[in-house]
C-alpha cells in the first residue's frame, strides 16, 4: 500500500509541475484574458489582411514595373509588371492558407498574358499601340489583357471571403490550451462546431 501511495504522490507532483509550467507560459501569453481567445486570434489569418496583401502584391509590382518600363528600354520593368499581374493576386491566398483554390486564377491570368503576348508578337514593331495590329490581333491582345486583369480583380475582391470560409472550416474542430485567470483553471478545450 505504501508503494501505491508513493506512486500516486509522484504522479501528482509531476502533474502539478506540468500544470505550473503551462500556467506560467499561459500567464506570459495572456495577461488580460483567456488563452483560448488569444489562441483563436493568433491561429487564424485575417481576411482583411489577406485582401490588403493581395492588393499590395498586385498593384505595387505593376506600378513599379510600368515606371521602370517607361524610363528604360530593358525588359525588367515588363517582367515585374507581369509578375504583379500573374502571381501578385495569389499572395493573399498564400497568406490565408487557401492557395490551392487560387491556382485556377493564376493559370487563367498566365493564359491571358500568353494570349496577349502571342497576339502582340504579330503586330508591327514600329507602332507602340494597337494601330499596327490586324483586327484579330488587336482583339486577342485586348481580350488576353482583359482576361488577366479581370481575374486579378476578381481575386482581390474574393480572397477575404475565401479566407473567412477557410477559417470557419478549420475552427469546426480544434484542441486548444485553456487558461482562465478569472476561473483559475488550466486545461484543454475541445471546440467542435456543427
């Protein structure tokens, strides 16, 4: 009987030590409230941030690329502009954890850029406008550019909703550490949404 009591005491001491370590870590994380609330806000990407990341990573390279291309004859500005159009809109989805749903838009934008570039290659080199293109080439250039830009705008407008939906799907089943200063309890919280 003495051996069982000693084993229980050792187990209780180990459990108390583990809880004290968790309690100290939780107190350092959350001075003002429950760690559950903190964990929920820390683990999920913000839909608003995803939208602004998408807008910034699309527009900034496009503006910088256009500025460089207008001042020099090198192709660096054009490459930067195209990177902003094709890859920029996917950055917010990457941040938000929904990149797999963004590949269709990336491929659509790449196809639109390829269509516009292929059509523009048939135009006369002397003109920097569509006046040197045939009607079919001009239509393909405008259509490809509209396809790429339309897909980028759609991505900017919808990335926040996709991230919000992704967050709600992930939040349906979570196991979170729990520390409640108001109730003075430490434990684990299982959150299951139906």
